[in-house]
């Protein structure tokens, strides 16, 4: 990987790493005795480790090929592997806490292993670790291919990818130490948040500069979705995390907002994290990898444009549906309901567009598990957006809110839509990037597909049942006019569903582990084989096809 | 947010908010259905089916 950088680029990389290492040292010394100090050491060792990796090959031969003639796929390769590692961590912790809810002894009585600390490790590991790495990796693939241009930078893609992973590590290790802002999906503290802003700005600039180099007249619609993801997440992240650190030598900070303003800001962030992190970017994946894998152009390009603007401008208003029956003004709640229901139109337009693209190629869906991943993802996208619009309506919300129905809805979206489209995109991208005909084993892709689908279905049915039972029990009154059931009665009623949910999660996790093995074996096979496509060979092959000197 | 009362925010949302969303949706429909854009969109939707052969250098036959 370092072999593809010039001597000057390796020096710049060392300079950046040196600055990061010094920052880590400062954090470690100032924050001694606090979680900030532990994070300082993590930053310090991450920086030092990479300094050794780059410094070790500082004087290695420079690349001799014309790099502008090939795509820059090394960061994508690492990004995909990191995404799968985070998938296993996030799903593993998620399944652990699922079993813990059924059998509380699995908490093991340590502070770090309590539900409140592990649950954000699960959500951050999945959303930011798995989802974020998959988005960064696939966006770098899509932006280069659709622009027919190389990434606009040698070091910035690495800075984005590795810097982002440093953020996820700081976030998740912080939670087990008890560091949290207590804002859902934005638990990481101020210093990690500032670091993410730096990384994110570099990501945005990299994307825009690559698009500026494009050799295609029109920017393909998948890029619009990825750009909406990057731009709006920056906006959400900065506003929701505005806070005053209690001290610059400790992790604790206080939000700039309070009361109902804080709640509204948080759920404006929270629902748009669903919209722009967990939907827009993954729709970018859908609009690129699904037509590509099916070898059919998207059914209606115009519809994809209309649904893009519909999603972008409707989603931003729906956050208030998380705050029904609260101190939030009634009209703001109603605004959230209205936009949530309208959102069904562009959401179903995207899902329908994907399904119509496959219409006429159903034999490919039957034979190819990779395409089937994307097909089922589109179906779950349609189902969970319908469910979401429905749950945002105030009377429905009065039954569903605070129950497991919400958990079931989120997982219909995150497992059925986000994870399945990601696995489909990864299985489509891995053979392309490692220049192979196909994955190491198509049978393992089939196994992964059926395990993931079975796990998702078991999970969401368990949570629908559990949530509705729970919601109905909470609102059942007896003849005297008091509540029929105690809280413990509802906990007992939910127990069998919790076991079913944990089994569903386990199947999903096993599928991901099989997928990781399949990807590693594909990489191994690719290394021991000649490249299949007619590409200029790179410096690692030691035989330049297009020497610069000529 | 001093000086920006609750009533004023509601007023802006109900007047300007309504019309800017209508204007936006008209603008987007015009863009999507503008006849001259048809060929650009068609080229874009087919171009992704074969794009793995490296960046274009400007020397290819178009």
C-alpha cells in the first residue's frame, strides 16, 4: 500500500501522523486520571503504529507507473475489510445484549458490561463502524467509476478512512469507560466530535475534487445521494454536538441546548441520522450496484431524480415525530407527522424503481445471491418506510412508542435494508476491486443470504409481537379504572420474544462471519493469481505497462 | 435566538415555508422532464454498466 505513494507523499503522511501522535501525547498527559487520558494513549499508539508502517517503507522504490491511468482502490480494499470487522463487533455486542435482556445474569456484574454502556457500542459499531466504513469504501468506488477519474488525492483517502476509524474507536472505547453525552447515536464526547468534523471536511473536499475531475458530462445520481449523506451529516453532527467542555483536561461536556430545545435538536439529528446516514448513502449504493450487477440500467432515471429531492426535502422535517405527546408544540408534532406520511412517496418511488429495474431479469435474482441481497434490501426498504410513516401518526405512536415495536422497526430498516444492501454491494464490489471473476465461494454467499434473511424475519416478528403485547398491556385498565398489569407482568410476557430475537440476531451474526471468511479467501485467491482484467500493472507487480518516461 | 418569537417562526413556516417547497418541487420537475436533459440522463444511466476499465484519458473514441 505504501509502495504506491511517492517519497514526498510518504513524508507528508509521516508529518500528519507525527502531529496526531503529539496530539495523543498532549491528551494523555493533560487528561491523566480521566477517560481523556486513556483516549490520549489510544491516539498516541495509533499514530506511532502507522508511523512505523509508513516509515518502514519510506525508502522503498517509488511507483513508476502513470498512476492517473488507474483507479485508486487500495483505500477501498481496507475500507471493506474494516466494515466487515466492525460488522462482527457490532453484531456480536448486539447479540450479547439481546441475550442479556432475556437472561440478566449475562451482565456479569462489571460496570463496563452493563446494558447502558454496551448498547451504544452496538449501535455505534453497526451504524458508524459497519455502515460508515461501507459508505466510505463504496463511495470511493462509485465516485471514481461514475466520474471515470481517479481519486483526487493520494493521502486524503487514507486520512478519511483511518481518521474515521479512529473516531469510531474513541467513541466505542469511551462508552465502556462510561463516557457519554447521553444523546442517542451521538454519544461520543467533544474531542471525538471535533476530530470527526476534521475528517468529514476532508472527506467532502475529496469527493468534490474527484467529481471536478470527472470525464462524464453528467454526475450520476448515486453521487447525489452520497453527497447528501456527507453534507447533511456534517450539518447534523456539528449542530447537535455543540457543547461546552466542563474542562479541557476531561471528557465531560455540557450541551448548548436544554429542555425541549435539546430534545428537538437531538431528534432532528437522530431521525436525520436515519435519513442521511442510514438511507441516503445506502440509496447511493442501491442506484449504483443494483443496475450494475443486474447489467440493466435503472428503470427510470427521472424518477430517481424526483425521489432524491423528495427524500432530501421531506426527511429533514420529520424528526419531531419522535416527540409526540411531549412539551414540544403541537403544531411541530403535526408537521413531523405530515412530512413523515408524505415521505412514503419518494421512498416507495426508490424501492419501486429498484424492483422495476429487476423486472425482466428475475432469473438473475433467482440464480445470483448477490443480486438477491439487493432485491430483498429494496423490498425491506419499502416495508420499513411504510411502517415508519405509519408509526409517525400520533394515535399509532401512542401504542408503539417506548415499546419493542420501535426496536423491531429500526431493525427491519437496519438489518433488512441497510445491512442487506451493504452485503450485496460488498459482494458485488469485492470481485471487481480484487480483479476476480467472482467470490471465492458462491455457496457461502447463499448461506450468508439465507441466514441473514432468516435472522431478520425472526428478529422483526419477535419484536412486533413483543412490542404490541407490551403496548397493549400498558394501556389495559380493569373495572376499577386502574392498570390491569404491573410492569413486571409485561417483562414476563416479553421473555419468549427476547429469546427468539436473540436467536434471530445470532443467525444474522453467523452470516456476517461467513461473509468475512468468504471475502478473506477471495483476497487470498486474488493474491496468488494473475490479474484478470486488462489493466496497466502497478509498481507492486514490478513490470510497468505504461512507463512514465515514454 | 433573541427577537425571534415563537409566533414569528410559525408565521414564516406557514407562509414562506409552503411556497418555497412548492417552488422547489416545480423546479425539480422542470429539471427532470426538460427535453434537452434526456440525452444526458440516458448516457449516465448506461455509462455505469461498463466503467471498470480505468479512468478515461481523453484519448478514447467517443
